[in-house]
C-alpha cells in the first residue's frame, strides 16, 4: 500500500512528487490547507471539509482550480489508489509558482497538492490516562479562522509543549482561551461543557462541530462562549477535539492536575458517542 501524492493532476509516490522552488506556498506560506481522514474507507465529513477549504480560499483570494465535486472525486480516487482502510489525507492549495514578489502575480495557476498515507492512531494509553497541556500566549494573526499555511506560531508552541512534557499547547489571548496548536479545547464546568465561540481567533474544527451536535443530541448543555484562562484551573474536566485526536481527555494543565487528575465522565461519554457515530 503506497503513500501517494497528487500534484496538479499528476499521481506519483510521495517520494517522487515535486513542486517548483518558486511556489508561493514555499516562498511566502501563501496558501491554505485541509486535513481529512477516513474510517475503514469512509471519508469523515468530506463536504464540511471541502466547504471550509472553499471558505479559506475565498478569504485569501485564491481561485480554486477544481470544484468541490471534482475535489471529492480526486480524494476518493486517491483513497482507492493508496488502499488504506484508515487514510490521512492532506490537501494544500497555494497561489502558484511565480518570481518572488509580495504582490499577487498575474495569470498564475494555483498549485494543488494532495497526499495520502496511512493514518496512525494515538496510543491507547493516551486515551486511557489522558494527556497534559501547556498554556502559552497567542501571538498569531487575527484571521485564525482561515486555514492558512502560516503555522510557525503553532509549530513553536507545540515544540514548547513537547519540551515541557506536554502533548499540546493551548493559546491564551487577552486572558481568554482561543484553541490548541492543532486542536480545539472544551472545559466541563459544573453542568456546562464550554468551548470558545467560532470567530477570527479560532479555527472551528469539523470534529468540534460534530462533538457539539453529539452533546446537544444527548441532552448535554453544550455552550459556545468566552473561556477565561483562570477558569481552566478549576474546571472539572478538559478535553481536546480534532481530526487526529478525536475526543482526547486532558488531565494536567501547566503541571497541575485537572479535576480528579484522570479522564472525566463527560469526556468519556462524548468519546464513546463519537465512536458510535463513526462505527
């Protein structure tokens, strides 16, 4: 089963795939992306992911060279070609290749890259015991709702967390929680399950939206509102959501235990309900 790539209409092994050194994604981070996965061959909420890709492209004024239907066809073909039951699909669209100037180039064709490789699930121990997270100042730009290639602050924050023995970094802006470096954060406080509202300072994850719907369907009080950093210390439970982490319990924040210091009841309920939906 090969790890394969699609680059501007051509298929190859990932190791053989190439883009121009003048591509603006490489030169400026001038592009957008999506990360999708499959479960036993079924693509997870593909239409929501493609809608978000289209929204990001519109925000940065990149004209996608494929329609959503065409992109879906390419994605499904790539999944069949790679042959994995659980596939990690990465889509990147840049403004294209042109001599390096900050202004938009004229008459340039966007570069479209997709990669398909085996999805590697998190170790079971992380789900059973929970993970630690680290809070860090949010120094990113004010358009985080755009799934931009410019992820250097996220990269730096994630590395800071790993060096501190944590799994994830969570951004704090003006004393308010925004999101994780690669995930969304939920806090269980009393009967409420709170997550920061969608807006320019967070990327509203597809899994985040699914978990909100699951919780509401099961009678849980799911709330989208501002969440202060100080509220996290006294939360009963914390958990992360995302394409790769699904619903992941958090048991320590900045070296201190959350709640009882083990995965909480509501987190485990939502994880089980999520698994039932994808089964």
